[in-house]
C-alpha cells in the first residue's frame, strides 16, 4: 500500500489523488498471444461510466468471449 505522498513522489499523474493506493506487481501470462476479447459480451460487465472502474472476471468467463486472431500472430 502506498500513500498519496508516495504516489505523487513517484510521479503519479492525478489532480485529485486518493489517500492510499493498493499497488501490486503483475507477471505477464504466456500463451495468450493472438487472442482478442469482446468485453461487451461479458454478462455482468460494468456499463457506461462505471466501466472505467476496475472489475474482476474469472479466466473461464474471459475465455468464453475470446477468439483467436491468427493474423495477429
């Protein structure tokens, strides 16, 4: 967890920063090259302005709206 001061010291671009931020590292997942996802087909996706908020989805559900684009490989 990082404080507002820590985030601003790191150069976080915000005019109205929050008091605290949860920050974590993410490792790149291999094996998804060439896939495209149609997020609009997710059944419980957030809509309109809420769609800018983070949302979790299971890998199973995410892959249900995926298609392989062989031209992108």
